[in-house]
């Protein structure tokens, strides 16, 4: 039987693996190095979450969300509504919401 702590650690490792493979996929197939760097930051945040540094995880996720929002706005102004600004906007929502929830849980 898997206890709750092991299940949480498996989810955290899954976050790290998915973010790392997302960074590689975006870098190779979409040639978007900024988006790849943001996925790499999410993987780093997952490592801090695994090490139980909740405050550092929340700050990194908020930074990822704000940077993604800035890239989404710049991409929309430059290219219009194509795939990259949409990906940045989705990543911005994820980063800001999840980072805010984690930050609120630390207080």
C-alpha cells in the first residue's frame, strides 16, 4: 500500500520529469528557447518542492507566471494570436495560480 507521503513524492518527481521533457520538446520541435527556459524553471521549482522548500517553490512559480505573461503579451503584439502566445498564456495562468496557492499555504 502506498502511503500519502510517497504518493506526494511521486507526483513531485512526475512534475520534474514532465517539465524537463517539455523543455526538451519545446526546444527541439518549436525552437522556442524562452519557453524552454520557463519549463526548465518549472523543473527546478519541482526539485525545490521535492526538497520541501515550499516558499522557494512558490516564488519560482510566481516568477515563471509573470515572465510567461510578459512573453504572452509581447508575442501577441508581435505575431497576433498564434500558438506561442497561447502557450505562454496557459503557462502564465499555471505559474501565477499555483505559485499563489503555494505561497498562501506557507503562511
